C-alpha cells in the first residue's frame, strides 16, 4: 500500500492508494467528530484526505492514530518529522 503524509501548520494530508474511490463515510465522520478538527476534505480521485485542525487542541499523531484504528496505516512506521523540509512541509513516505 502506497502512503504519503504531508503536514504543515494545522493541516495534514494523508494519501493512500486504497482510498481511491473508496473513502469510508465512517472514517470521515470519525475524523470530523474529533475535538479540534476544523474541516475534513476527502478526494477519492487522488485517494487523499486533507484535515485542518487546531494545533492547540490536537496533534497530528492523534489524527494518524484514527487512520491506524481503521487499519489504514498498519505498515507505516514513524510519524512526520519534527524538522520541516526545505519547502516548509513535512513528508512521510510509507
């Protein structure tokens, strides 16, 4: 399963091939119900979900934990790095 995670201040995008044409409404509802989550934008064409969140309330690792709970990040190890890349975004490839 191909996985890309992009992170910037208050925003994280998770792209998984398995999400193409198959984004679970239950997963979206779970993400939207989390305290501190402002907006969830799914894109079935690209297989990605963008989540805008309040960093003072929630951290990105807790959002990724939701994906793990749905069995979507089982083979992905590590979290986005704390050191930003040259573009100012953090990227995790799995």
